[in-house]
């Protein structure tokens, strides 16, 4: 079955569940009949104007268009009790509002979080937590992933580096080169990856020129977000997958990012997001030892008060799981995306 037909069937099932009331019934049973204080954390990365999406070098599954974001906020505000992340970690008190609660989070610290998402959040009076990668604040061209993707398209890196990749141990198993190479590079220690990137992209550190839509937040913008009531959390210094790093690197990434944020924002930082959602018992202990009160993963699922505050699940949101087969915002698809993980 091809991808288009699978998506059509997925959207059809979502529409049936939404119109029949089965999905909302499932949510009500969980939140009311069982009497549990349940809710969900939603994870977003980018909110871009529709015209800017083709200009971005972000990988698939990271972008939500501005129009769809506005409709999502309207959907959430009607059906959920929008709360700060601290309430999800059990820091808040129970409410007489029996709707399930929901917290919004944004990873990485992209400039569009400030320029596009923030005005919408203010308009609808919805709180959010923004996890900043401190080492890339103010950067013009995103992370190494965006730079690699840009070079892959513009410089045809596969043809130029095929022999080097083979010598490094990369084995191509499918038909898509870039996604496979990206996964291979992500799942290795940052120091080893840096050596590969220095050969693949000799000038990859170059900051000259305008980064366009893939620019990161500045410190001035981060401070304004904090002063406006948005919670700022830590997301390491350089965004390594911590499970591949030694203890010394993990300690630096956690302590330094927390300290830098607290110095810049002049307020304590309580929450942390595991890069790429990668964590294990060792990393969890380091996060707790660093002084964070909670941490979010990318493991999909709903939350309940009293659960492990360092293993909070999140449902990642992007255009692909909130739109129908025609690309239009779909409450049915949102309902399906949220309820299916219950």
C-alpha cells in the first residue's frame, strides 16, 4: 500500500472516530469516569508562515504552519485546561475544571517561536514552555542538520562523499540517502560526528550571511519571552543525544545550560527536555542531580499527576498529524492524534 492511500485511510478512520464521538468519549472516560487528573504535553518545534516552509531546511515532521497553529490553539482552548508545564509535573493543585489539562512546549529555540508563535499565544492567553539550546542562541543557520540538508541539496554531497561515507562504515540500506545518513550521524557521540561533519562540510561553521527562516532566537528575544510569562527550560548546550555521551560531557551539557539560562534570565530554570527524546536511567539521574524539577521526553502518551516527573511523555505536533489528506486543518485528525495515545 502506497503512502498516499495509507494517509487517506488514516484520515478516514480519524473522521469516523471524531464524528461518531468515539474519540471524545474515550477522552471523557479517561479524565472523568476514572476520576484521574490526566492531561497531555504537546511538543512543537517550528511555526512558519506557509510561504516560508519551502525555504526552510528543517527535516520532515518539525513544522506547523501559522494558520494551522492558530486553529490548533482554538481547538485546544475549547477542549482542554491549558496549564503551565509545572502543573503537568504535579506542582500545581487540582482544579474544579474537569477538562483534561494540556501544556504546550517548543524545542530548540527557533526565531519563529518568538516572531510567529509568541504573538498567537499572547492573543489566546495560552502559556508555553520554550526549551533553549544555549549554544545556538543567536545563530543564523540553525543546527548542523539544517546545514547538512542545505549542502546535500545544493552541493550534491552524496556523489562527492560516497567513498568517504563507505570508508567510515556507513551502509546504505534503502533508497533515501539523506534520511539514512542523518540517522547514522545523529546516533554517535558528538565528537565523532564533528569529525565527519568537518570533512563533509569544511565550512559548516560559517555564520556569514542571513540564515533566513532557519535563524535561532536571540538572548534579547528569550529575555522578552521570559518576562512575558513564558517558561524557559533547558535543552543542553549543543543538543547532543545524551545517551551516546560520557558522564563528563553530560555533566557539562546539563550544568552549563542551566547556569547560562539562569544568569541570562535572572530566574531559576526548573525544567529540561531530552534532545531527540533520548534518555535512560543514567541520564535521568544526571538531570535530577543537576537540580531540574522535571524533564520531558518524546515518548508519546498522556500524563497523570504523581508519575515520574523526569519521564513526562509528549505528543509531537506537526502539519502531518493535524491535517487531512487535502492538507487542511482537521479537528478529527487532532482528536485522533491526541486520543490515540491515551
